[in-house]
C-alpha cells in the first residue's frame, strides 16, 4: 500500500490532483491532501508532526510561497526564505521518515534569464534568473541540488517536475498575489459587474504591460494527470519539464482575448505599458516528456479558459480573492 502525502494540497494544483484521484480511486494507494492548516511547513516541528501523523511512503511536494510577477518583484526576500525553509523541512523529514519517493515542483520561471531557446532540463543552473523573481528561483533551484545530494549520500529517488505557467479552478485570485490568468479573471469579472448602468461596449479592460510577452500555459487538471504519472512511473532524480508544446505558446494579449471571449465581454482591451512585462519569454521544450509519453493530449487552451472562468463565476463566494 502506498500512502501519498500532498503538501500544498489546498492550492491550485493540489485541488486538481484531488479531483483526478477521486475519479481514479486506485485500491493500492491512499492519499492525504495537506494545507497550511494541517501544518505550517516553515516550522520544522510542525512538519515532523504532520509526517508522523500521516506516515507517508510517497510525497508530492507542492507547498510553496507562490505568486505572480508583481508579488515576486516586491517580496524576493520572503520568497527566498519561506521556500528555503519549507523545502528543507519537507525533504529532510521525508528522508528521516523513510519516504521512498518525493516529487517536488520547480517552475519554468526559474531558468536563466539570458539563455538559448527552447529551454530544457539541463539548463536549470546555467545562469542568473530574471531579476524580478530571483528569491523564488534560487529557492526552487536548490530543490534540484538537494535531490541530487540525497541521491548521492543515501540513494534516495527524490525528483522534481518543472511546470510552465498553470491555471484552472481553485486558483489564487487575490489581485496583489495572483498570476496573470486568475488576476485577469478577477479584474474582468469585477469590471463587468460594476457600474451596471454603463453599457459594456464602453468599458475598458487593462492588460498590464505591453501584452507582448510569451507564455506556455498548462491546465491544472492536465498537470495533475502528468504528476500522478511521474509519481508512478518516472524513475530519475533529474527534473522533467511538464509543459504544453512550444507551438502552444501564446502572448499575454491573446490570454486577455481568450478570457474576454469566455466572459463574452463586449468592451475594449488596452495595454498599460507603464506596468512591468517581466521575462519576455521562457519557451520550454517538452521533448523529454514527449519521448516518454508521446500520445498525451493537452486540453485545448480556450476550452480550459472557459471552464476556469465558469468555475470562478459559479464559486465566486468561496474563491481566494
Ligand atoms: P497555490 O495555489 O498558491 O497553493 C500553494 C499551496 O501551498 C497551498 O496549499 C498553501 O496552503 C500551501 N502553503 C503555502 N505556504 C505554506 C506553509 N508555510 N505551510 C504549509 N503549506 C503552505 O500554488 P499552486 O499554484 O498550486 O502551486 C503549486 C506548486 O506549483 C508550487 O510549488 C509552485 O511553486 C509550483 N508552480 C506553480 C505555477 C503556477 O503558475 N501557479 C507554475 C509553476 C510551478 P493554504 O492555501 O492552505 O494556506
Ligand atoms: P510570470 O509568468 O512568472 O511572469 O508571472 P505572471 O503570471 O504574473 O505573468 C506576468 C505577465 O502577465 C507580465 O507580462 C504582466 O505584465 C502580464 N499581466 C497582464 N495583466 C496581468 C495581471 O492582471 N496580473 C499579472 N500577474 N500579470 C499580468
């Protein structure tokens, strides 16, 4: 019997994993989804108590201080310290308690800023990250270093996945924290619902920055399926990029258009170039994933955006906003 502990189980990816696992319900696996109410993982004793209580054999480690461009720019020290603490506590406690596998989450935004494209798994440590999110990036990069060190010293199979930008139901919509998709969903919903006397065609939605940066976006339910596959089938300490194809990269302006279409928003979209663009692109290759899982079909972007917008409208009261 496998006992899988998911840290960060109450977040965007954790909720997607829970939804997939509920459907699959394998008889030889038990899953526990822990949020910060179960344990503050910046606290070592609380981390140890959680592991002692749940007795996991396997861990999917999602818990992290997470946020979009603007949250990172203002809080690099907190991103660095909180994530260093959480990651060290989870990995060392998993090791001490004999967990056979840990799958942790890196991100394509931790790759070097100055690089060749497409980026691949061998390039994580090749140069400084973008200055906007160096705290988060260095803390995440050290997970890979630590995984190798547990392997060298103890033969542990602790590994990591590198997702591109993620979106879906249960995202974090708080304006000061959010990534671009939940941030835009929250702002467009507000714009549509405020000043009902103003015709919608006269309303103006602001895209922060130039709208030109490029991003690859993976739907959280797709990522959850792929992470479960990694947990069960991927036997290497080396990280693996979990991303849509390079051809599926979109501009930030196209993201705004897709969200507007999902809301059936009739107003105008304008770019505010006084706001930061962040990294221009971080195009990642999913060739390693494709070599192992050639037939995986990602959910269509516009369809997944529509589902995510509808989820937000239907669950407005309970959404993190
Ligand atoms: P999220 O929705 O913000 O969820 C974060 C999770 O971490 C929540 O369950 C939260 O618990 C938990 N957490 C935060 N601080 C904690 C602490 N001190 N102790 C215990 N738990 C804590 O984030 P997500 O988007 O699902 O991200 C999951 C993973 O994917 C992260 O490792 C992130 O770095 C990575 N990632 C995310 C993206 C993206 O676009 N979102 C892209 C690439 C990689 P509570 O909510 O209960 O407080
Ligand atoms: P990143 O992919 O790590 O840079 O983080 P984000 O998900 O925050 O995406 C940032 C990009 O989206 C930048 O080019 C921003 O200028 C742009 N953007 C446009 N509107 C928004 C918004 O409402 N929130 C956020 N976070 N970014 C936005």
